[in-house]
């Protein structure tokens, strides 16, 4: 009888623990992850630039987007961080900061330093053209950005 009571207590405790846990998900689905920028198309001139050698990566998790870049294959500990909101096929980046690994992040006030990464406004609106397990294509009025899952 004591063993049965103990089993019942264990089962009830386990059920209480499972019921009290809440699994939080971002809702980003396949957008979450690490993406390497492979190509930038300039829409006005139809120019195409292969950016694989530049080693630019976008990391997406929760409501944050990080842009990291390397120099000669070495991560410099610097990049950019954005908050973002996704509504259907629209991705809005906002609140950009210059991210330093060992220093305080600094708000970005001049969009010029973001342009090499396809960001042309401090509150950038991007259209999600392609999103699957391997590929991501984003565009704005100026460029189309091609990524591969890394």
C-alpha cells in the first residue's frame, strides 16, 4: 500500500510539474537561425555582387537580429544588433546598436555604416521573398539580399 501511495504521489508531482511549465516559442519558425549573406542585387542597376567572401552573417533569435562580420575569416567581436518585428512577409528592423563584444553597445544614429549590409534606414522595412530550410531572400526598395542557412 505504501509503494502504491508513493507511486501516486510521484505521478501527481510529475503532472503538476508538467502542467506548470510553459514552453515559450518565438513564432519565427524557420527564420530563426544563422544566415550567411551570399549575394546582394542592386535593384536600380540590376547589378549583382557575390558577398560570400565578405563573411557577413545575420543571426535571428526571438525578437533580435544580429549582423556579424569577419575580417580574413576572423570574427572581430563587433557587429550590429536590431530589434525586429515580423508580420507575415514584412520584417521591420528597428533600434540599431553597434555591438562590441567587450564594450558597451552604442546606438546608431547614421545609417551610412549600415548600408554595406543592405540596411538603408534606421527603421528598415524588408520584404521576405523566400524563406525555407536553406534559403532566405529579403528585399527593400534598393537591394535584394540572398542568404543561405549556415
